[in-house]
């Protein structure tokens, strides 16, 4: 059975430290697994509205949500 591959664009909002420590080390493996997905990573020190900013996810490290 072949599991369907996703395609399209996913916007992720992340603080710089989260992007560097959590997202960046996994980008190569993610691209190999999902080559038709384009990740748009927006570095943001503030707390952006995820849905209003049309983000698929927001990644924060620490206690601030």
C-alpha cells in the first residue's frame, strides 16, 4: 500500500530559536519524505495570529504561547 504524498504550500510561523533548533535540522529529511510540499517558514519574535496570518502552524519554545 502506498501512502499518499502531500503537496502544496505550508506556512509555518516560528521564533528564530525554534526555527534553528527544531525546524532546520529536519528540513532535509522532510523534503525527502514530502518532495511536493513547499515549506514557507516565517521567523517572528512576536506572537502572530496563526489563523489570521494564514499559517498552518506556529512553533514556539518556552512558556509563551
